[in-house]
C-alpha cells in the first residue's frame, strides 16, 4: 500500500479522492437535512454516483505507483471487484 513518505504524489491523489468524496457527501447530507426530503431521483443518483466514483478511485489506486491515463481512471472509478460490501 502507498504511504505519504515513499509515495507523496500518489498519497496526495488518494487523499484528494477521499476528501472530495467526503465533501460531496457532506454537502448532499446538509442539503437533504435543509430540504427535509430526498431530492429528485435523477439528481440523487448523480450525486451518489459521484461520491461512489471518488471512493472507488480511492480504493482502486491505494496500491498504484505512478501516473495513470484517462482510460485507467474510468476503470478505477468502477466499483472494485476485490471489495465486498459489508455492514
């Protein structure tokens, strides 16, 4: 797994994905609490998909050293095959 000492650039990318997911999720929760309802299904789907894309990239790049291209980024955005939902 990458770390901030030996892989500072990759670590920064991982932290970006997790922080951005957190920010988008917090904003969505705040908006839902303010509105007292779930927004339109299509908007909710887009927002959730965006959060999942960040989380998926975080998981999928956790061992990645070096740059990756746009096609790999798309693959990294998909739900991981090596992670089982739990809880």
